[in-house]
C-alpha cells in the first residue's frame, strides 16, 4: 500500500478484491452468498444457555442524529391513545363502539437513523454500485437493484465479537483511529475464536460506550470516529464473511486515511465486495457477557425489514448465547 | 359458554384466564414470561437444514391498507438517489465531495400496517390494559407501560405451524369463521406436533392465500376474516404459549361472535392474558415446506424494533428449519 | 392546428409561445412578471363589501387522493392533545408544568394533494423546465431553480372567474371535454368582464360540483376530467395573465387530445409560458356569489408556503369581494 | 396588579377580560368576530403602491427548531425529481410515458414549526379552552372545537406594525423583557398610527433580527425571548383587535413574569380572549419599509391552511402597501 493513501490506493484495492460477477450478473446478495445453510446449522449449535441479547439502541427522539448529521431521529406519533378513552365524557366511549378501545401509532424515520443495515444500494463509485449496476438503478422510486430486501431471508448465522479495546488493552479506540488487519487479528487471537466463511463479525471500538459515559451523543453521528481502515480490507475480503458491524455511525475510520476520498472503506466494502455492513450496534452488554463467558461466538440474527426498494433497514439484531 | 355470546361471555372468560398480577405488579412481558432460556436451547436444536423462510409481506405502497382500513401503507421516500449523481453536469459530482455518492431513504409507516406484533398497550378494556395498568398510561407521548420494547430481547423460540385448511381438508377458512380449540387441536394432531409452554404458534387460515389468488388485497385489511373465536381462548391460555400469529389482519374472526362487543378476542388475549399477537404473517411458503417435510416445528424469531413507547412493531419474522 | 394533434402540434405551439429568455436568463417568475404593483392597486379597489370567500377544500384524510392517484391525502397527527390533560390521574397535570396545557400537531402531505399551486419546476419537456433550466436542477434536494418560493411575495392581484357551465348553459362540462379559446371568450363575454395582463383567471368546469353531488370523490383525482385544451393556449398566452386555476385535479383535459403526448397543456403552459397553474380550487361558492352580484372580478390572493426548493404548495386562496 | 404576579394575577385578568360566551355558546372565531367586512373595505383602501412583502421565514431544514425546542424543522422529500429523467439510459424516459416528465414532493412538518397561527385549540387552562369548551374536545383525531379552520376565510384585514425597538430607541428588546401597554402605546404614538377594532397588530421586538445577526438560530425557538407581558393584556383586550403576531417563537416574554405559571399570556390571550396569535413572523423588511414610508398601516392577509381538526397552521403572511 502506498505511503499516502489516495484514490489510487482505493482503485488498487478495488481491482484486487472486487466481487462483481463472482456470483453471476444478476446477483444482489453480495457476501451473503458466503453464508450457506450448513453455517446456520452450526450456528444454531452454539446456543448453550438460550439467553438473548439485543444489540439495538432505542428508536426514539433521544437518538444520535442531530441537525448536522444529515439524518433525523425517529419521530413517533400516536394515532389513538389510551387517554382518548379515559377523558371524562369522552365521545369515543360511545357504546356503539362495542367496547373497542385501542391505541395505534406511526413512525417516521430515516432507515439508517439508528441500529441498521446499510444495503448494497447505499453507496456508488464512479456511478456504479455492487455488481456493476448503474447508480441510475436507484431513482426516486427506490432501488431497482440491490434493494435491502435481498437480505430478507438470510440474516441468521454465526456471530463473532471482536472486542478491540479488550484485546488492545485500552478503554476505547480514539476517534479517527483506523483499524487494520493486525488489530482484527489481534482481537481474534486474544479471544481465541475463529473467523470464517459466512460469519457475521461484530467489531467493538468502545466509541458508543464513550458517548454513553459522556451522557450525551454529541457528534457521535456524523463526527470523527474510530473504524475500519484501508488495511483491514484484505483481511475482510479473504475471510469470506457474510456481514460486519460496528458500534460506530460509519463502519470506517472518520476522517478517512485518504485526503482526497471521503469514505474509501464504504466504497471498498459495500461497492466492491458487496459486504453487508451494520452500524450503530450496541455491543456493550454482549462484550461484557462474552468476556464473562470467555466465549466470543454465538447465534446471530438481524433480519432487515423488507422495504420495497429500500436502501437500508432499521434492525434489532440479537445474539443468542 | 352461553348460547349467544355477549359482553358477559367475555367477562366470564376474562375472570377465568386473567393473568394480571401473575408475574408481579410491574410485569410488562405477559406471556413472554412463559418462554424461558431453556426453550431456546431446545428450539435451536430443531435447526436441521439451516434454511430460512421469511414470513413478512413487503413493506411498500402495494400493501393491504386502504382508505377504509384505518391505516395507510408504508410511504417510502428517497433523500438521495443514484440519479442525483448520474445526471449530466450534476453539481453533486463536485470533486470536493471526495468521490462520495450515496443513497438514503425515509419511511413513514403505521407500526401495524403490515406484518407486525401487536404490543400489550394496543388494546384496553374498561380503560385498563394488561396487568391492570390504566389506559391513561398511553398518552400522546406513547406507552409509558406495556410498550413493545418489552419484547425486544425475547422473540426467539420454538415455532409451531398449525395449518387449519390442511387439517380440515378445505382450501381456506371462510371469512367470519371462528376458530375453536377443537380446530387448533385437530391441526395439532393432524401435524403430529406438540404445543407447549413458551411456543410461538402460527395459525394459517388461508385468508392471505385467497387474497393473493384474487390478485388484489381488496378488503383483506379491515374486512371480514376467519380467525380465533371465543372457544379458542381456554386452549391458548392453558398451553402457556409465548405468542400467536395469523395470516389475517386481525387475529380474531371478523365479524365477532358477540353482537355487542367489537373485538372480544383481542380483549381476552391481549388485555387479559397478556399474549403477544402477530398479524398479517405470510405463512404460505412455510406451510408448503412443513407439509413437504412432514414437520411443523422450527426455530422462530421475530424481534420487534425497539420503538420507545411503541404500541406495535413491523417485523420480518423468520422460520429457521 | 393540424387535424390530429400530436407531439408536432405541441412543438409548434411551444415555438410560438415560448417565454424562455423573455425576462432574462435568470428569471424564475414566469408569468408573474406580467403582474406589476399597479395591478394590485387596481385589484384592491375592487373590494366593495369586504366579504372573503375561501377557495380551498379541507386538508384532511377525506380528500380526493386515492391509491391510484399517485399521491395520498394529508395525514394529520397529534403531538399533544387536550385529553392528555383531562385523563384522571394524568401525570401531565404535574404542578411543575406551571399550569401549561397545550395541544400540538404534525402534518404529512404531498404538496399538491389538495388546493395547490403547481410551481414552475413541476414539469419538464425534453429534460428542460421553464426558462431553459435543466431538469437536473431538480434533484433529491429539491428545486435549485424555479422553486415555488419565487412566487412567495407575488400572489396578490385581480381575480376573474370564468364560469364555463353558466356561460355554455350546461350543468357541467363532461370529463375529457377540452376547453378552447372560444369557450373562455364566451364565458368572458357572458360575464361582461375583461381579462388582461397580470390577472389570475379562475376557470370553473363544474367538475368538482359533480363529485360533490355524487357524494364521493371517486376518480376525481387522476381520472378523466374536463380542462384546458390545446386551442386555449394562444388565448392564455396573448392575454398575459399571471396565473390560472381550475376546479379539476389537472388543469387540462384528461385524457389529452394528443394520443402520443400525456399532458401537452402542462408542457405548454408551465414549461413554455412559465404560467402559474392552480388546481383543485373550490369555485362553487364564488360562482354563486358572482352570479348573484353580476360581477366576476375581485381581489384575489393565494400566497404559497415558502417551502425551500419546493415544487408545489398547498394554498388557501381567497377572493375578497 | 399585585407586586409579584402569580396564578392569582392570571385569574384576576382572566375574570376581567374573558370573552367566553360573548359571541354565543357555539363561537369558534374569538377575536376574529371583531373584524367585520367593512374593516376590509377600509384596509383595501390602504393599498397605494401595490408592493407586497412576505412576512414568512423559509420552510426548510434550516429553520429555528432544534432537539430541545419540542418541534422539528420541516422535512422536505421528493417523490420524483428532474434527475429521474436526465439519467442516461433512464427507464423513466420510456416513450410510453408520452413525454411526461414531472417532479413532485412531500412535506412533513409540525404545524407550528415556522411562521404560523396558533389556533384557539392550542392552549388549555384548567382543562378548558376558548369559549369554555373542554380540553377533551381535542383528541388524537384533532380538534373537534376551535380548529384552525375557523379562521379559513377571515384572515384579511388592516395590519398595523408596532416597531418597539424603533420607538424605544434600542437595537432590540432583551430576552425576557416583558412588553407592557405603555410600550405598545409608545410605539403607536411614535408611528402616529391608530389601533382599533378588527386590526391585526404586528409587534416587532428585534429578536429575530438579533438571531440573523448572530448567523444562527441558537435557542431562538424555545429559549428566552422578549414578548408580551401581563401588563399588555388590558390594552390588547380593550382595543378589540382581531389578531396579534410577533417576531418571536412565543408571543409572550420568556421566562414568564409569574414564577408559578409557565405561559400566563398564552392563557390570557388565547384561552380567555380567544385572540388569534401569530409567531415567528419576519418583520424586518416590513419595518424598514414602514420607516422609509413613514406609514405603519397596510392591507394584511394570512389565510391559514384549512387543516381539518388542525391546532395551528403554517402561513405566508403578506403586507400589501
């Protein structure tokens, strides 16, 4: 890799690890092709206690988005409330309703506002997306290619947690710190866990814990963050994993190592590899539990909502231990 | 049960099967209490092939809601599209963006517009909800009690499919047909499957298949439908199941058996039992597969989105076989 | 005009009446340039009784949009209600709130769902919009050119009602009936009113009254309708009016006179002339009043909401008599 | 008035100036009853140059709302863009569309997010709103009484600008500064203008200009602000004006003069008087023009959108000079 990474570095890595065409000209699954049913049988066998941990943050107006982050927090509005029926003299208590009293609600949300999958139509490079489809296939009507629905019946498999601060002996990774193959490998060895084809790899940087300690999200969304660096790409590509998620808003180190390219790792992982990327995962409870158990593998599941033409999806990922 | 069911019938069944206080005065889990970690270990052991089936319908503007159904179909809007970057002379291709080209989207949806969990704050009876909480605990700010978030780390367990048309030898149940304990038991025996504590029971009526055959949703949402009748309540209560879902818009038979009570089974199951109810599940592929395999049990998972104060949640339920 | 109108007819009329460049290369006002302040002084002088008539239909879920119309009716949701404060034992009655009890609400609406202005960025022809700007100037970030905000401080002037059914002696114009210059002129003469530079011309076809008589909107939005035909374009262009509105969902006759062009009059009026077009105006009360008064001119006002980058705007147009 | 204002002061003023029942038990117009058609004839006669000034701020994501203000800025989303049609190889350029290329958009907004009318259902006191209607008349279905639609055909009349900083010789009023009857009267005398029945009084404090000078909204919405104090209430009530608006987010001084009552002036003006209150008006250009002309009266118009059951309405108010 050149001393000062640039668009040329990105193009070199792209040429080397590009998965376009690997699974045929019509593929929209990307790295989910690495995950075969047998992997799930093995993953199910990892369940020992039956405990479930949710890896999602709450979907509400106290989320990480802010005016400068380019997205907004979910807006939850009620269509009917219990108080519609408890108000004295309420007309809704009309006997003609046949005792029916119910609440109902509506949600308005950017699909990537909180814990989420980035779909393969989320990022373009030179006006193309994963598998060489044109960026023009994503119009105002949504994604005609690479919609998030492709992963709708695939997101169950083996999960592996790589807890970087634990492995590196630091409380958290500093904002901007690029994570390399050596870091990932160090964590893997530290935990004594294998990473292989079809796995979902969850990478903890400690960045969310830091925000929680501060007591406010601050610039968590949209601001500087630790994350994957260019050096991690070969490791990720070669292991043939199915998906990868972090406890940061952008899976990669922000700001980028490439002064001239804004999100180089997004380009490489999503556009070139076709990797399913998860963001804003809450890995705190899971990290504590894995450390206590001395075991960093589990059954992982995170089915996306089947939003027609959707780019991303809010999820409630789970580890079953 | 009296010859002509009425509000009195509902009150009798309520008195008999009410779970309020059963799990303490602060419980918000309801029947999810029946599901213990050991059940999940057993459920995971059911995975044989590793195949996954999604039980969700697409989330889009071609959904079942219509002007008369009281809800609307999900509205999917783009914040950025690929075409923003492919237009000739596009200013967004500014080199200062550092090659960044990305799509982003927003969804507006009633939380119960499509495949969904009803939360325990969805229905009230006499101004109270499950466990005796006041309906006033559901204000414009959402549910302060019984929010759908309570199920956020619980919805993984054993699933059982009861395919009523297959068991009864009919193509589908007619709209309005109430399903009784005898029907459920007939299907169970027909399939040679057990139903027990902590299970998620998926009840197929064929009503969605019928809409699909017609080629249009019509009054599928909000209209007459087959579904659970009053006679099914003791069976459900006594088996201590964790959740129950159907392929209809309202888990119960519409119109109701009680001329004076609009949704008596909602009252009994949700308010009294604290049962987690799923609706608009697509059970067609699952039914075909279970029939082919001669096996009607599987690992089931359907984590709700953790919407703060939420009444219901869109889900993408999965059967892992 | 050729016997069978076609794209060629449209191109001929476009060449003849195109206003591009007429008011400079940076103009975004279009025909609002015809309206000069002196016109408003004269319009204000038309006020005799001080009565105000609203020309808007209600903004609510009982509007004309439906699944097939391509838009949806406004969705009105409450953030806080009065019942939040009247529920017995309401926590919101906390004395710490200092007696504050308030309601608040949210609206979700397509900007052209009901009574509206089409902005000049609403329609393109051959990938260009009014004044020759590229269609690419309307991205996912909104209209960079020809946004509806351009009319934000202009929409006050003289209004003229042309009541076609009254002039033609019919209860209403049939759906599909194209309105020509002769029809408009007949109505003008029938009413004894002038039409000149800077005027807002309100054209009543009776189509909304017909829907009202039916008691349901039916296919009012998106379906066949009477409206302006190709023959009306020279009349409109030559009179130098500022804006024109109808009581139909699409200002022009639907289906179009041109088998090969879907909305030829939109192209000519909005793209070529830069005319501000209003739709779904309720002209019933105004028509009755004008007939009773024997006077078809008045002070007209319909300021659009200044939606940044907006394509259209909901309005509550008023006639002051 | 007692030395330290409190809830008792509020109740005394309420008793003295309450308009409940004044216009009958079914009234929903409040102070708009003061405005009679003759006032509009006189107001129209004020038009001399025909110039129009918009008093609205832009409706967009750069508005004053923020996470702490309790509302959010308008969210503008595109349904179709021009770029959908300019992308090379765009399927939307299908000749079967008959040359149709159009843009369309959607807005999501709190009705009081920007320049707005508060409706008479916006505030309650002791669980009642204007004219004694129960707060329970505002349910999740909207306002059954006092909806903003009541003003739908009334908001045209005489406008008067009271420029307080100009009259008091200061650049702006400090945040928290309560405006009394003496201040309003001083401005009136300074401008040499009358204020009488049916007028719309626009009160400039300079608070918006200050935010504009700062270059950011900061806590403009929701934070401390100058505004009407308790001492202004008799002056307002006795003049029988139709409406009143300010260049602040809350018409009244924030924080309030009453330590125990959060928004005492809202209670008095909206609940007791039934006054139509406007907020977040941009009065800068108008103030400059009035000063230059030496004339502080004009034709004013600000029709609310007829949102069924609406609490408030976004508006684009206009002064015609």
